[in-house]
C-alpha cells in the first residue's frame, strides 16, 4: 500500500492542489483554480478542500504539505496574516487541514517551499546551499543551507525584498526607503514606468502605444514587452530593476556564500539583457573569491507545490 501525499498551494491569484505517491516524482493528479476577487479565507479554504477531494477520490492521505502566500509560523502552522484576502489573520491552517483530511499537516510560506521544491526537484538538484528568489508582484526568498531549509529564529529568514539598496531611493510599502522590493518587483517596475512616462513621455513611446492612454494599466509585463522592443524608458526602468537585484544578490553572496542563486517569478522572464545586468552587477558587488552561479528557476509557478510535497514527505519520514 502506498502512502499518498497531498500538496496544497494557497496563492494570491490561484490555488493549486496535487496528489503524489510517497517517494515518486510524478503527480497522480493535479488541479488548479483561480481565486475569486474580493474573496475571504473561508472561500479560499472551500475551493482548496474541493480541489483536494476531487483528487483524493475518497482516499486518505498519509501526510499533507501546504504552501501559503504570506507570513506563516511554520512551528504551529498558524497563518500570521494575508495581505490581499480577509480572514486569514491567525488562522490555524495546520489544524484546519488535519481536521478536514484526517492526516498530519505541515505549513510554510511560498518562498521557503519554492526553495525546497527547486532544491529537490528543480534547478537546485545536487546543490548543498542555494538561495531562491522570487520576483513577481513582490520579492521574496528562501534558503537551503547544507541541504536543509533555513527558516531563521522567527521563520523570517530570506527577506531579501527589504534589503536596502538605495537609502535615498523611493518609499517602500514597509515604510523604509530604497528596498530591493520597491526597486525590482513587478509593482515597483510598473510604478517607476508610470512616473517616468508622466514626466518624459517622449522616451516611452513604445510603452505608451502598448498601454494606451490609461497609465494605471501599466504592468511589469507590458514594461518587459516594451523593453524587448527597444523602448528607452522601459529599458531605463528594467535595467535599474536588474541592477538592484544584482546588488542584492552580490551582498547576499558575500554574507552567506551559497553555491547557487535561483531566480523565479514572472519578472525574471524579461529576457537576456535583464539577466546580463543581474549577473554583471552581482559579480561586481561580490568579492573576487566569492563564487556563485545565478540560474533561472526550473519548476515555474509549481515550485511551492513541489516544496509542499518535500515538506510533507520529510516530516512523514521523521514520524516513521
Ligand atoms: Zn521595504
């Protein structure tokens, strides 16, 4: 009889669930659903429960791993808060999952689990130490040190998004100035493009054509598109984002000296020039004897779900 593992990913825009047999590397089944606009934690849970029930078809999993897109206390399985959906504050996600499915559950945040997923199943296979960075609407990170997830004392390790890159830089959502997240995230990129386009529209004609007259419709994806079409303003914005990310990576390399940096998230699809600037800047920022590689993520947006498998599997093995 095989042990089934149920993996869940509570994301900002979509939820995903997968069932896999313990020790295997291919899904038995996999499903995803778009999250409702203005939804609540209760609705999110119901969507997830229904995805999982469809996949389990009456089977009881041996263990559950769950990824959550926000701060989580991994020891207790308590969600601290969720920035975009109401009702998640202090919700005991681990307990709720255990009650619903009758199996032990473990919970962690999406960046930690993406790091774990990439390490076991993706771009980080065979590497002992790596730092995973996700660059999407925000910027987050997760550490694998000596083949283990490093969470820090309060499960807050890896918050590279709030590394200060430019003390005189723009205000970040956290209240500080010039954070990596403000300079390099999708939201930061869109905001910078909007500001520059208002100030000097002649430099951003390609972006302007793509977005039309409504500048609030600017997204990092459109900036990236214009960037690759040679739009000067978009190049200025994305070059700076890549520079900021490279600076951050170089500093982190100096501090911890991991073998590998893995970059995931939608913004990292910006193309060759963007990657070149990141690599060049990181190399310049790091000391000459600090060696590392910077590689794209392999698992895409399924990385947290794979990490949830690893979390459940490893904990299950420890129980046995
Ligand atoms: Zn910040």
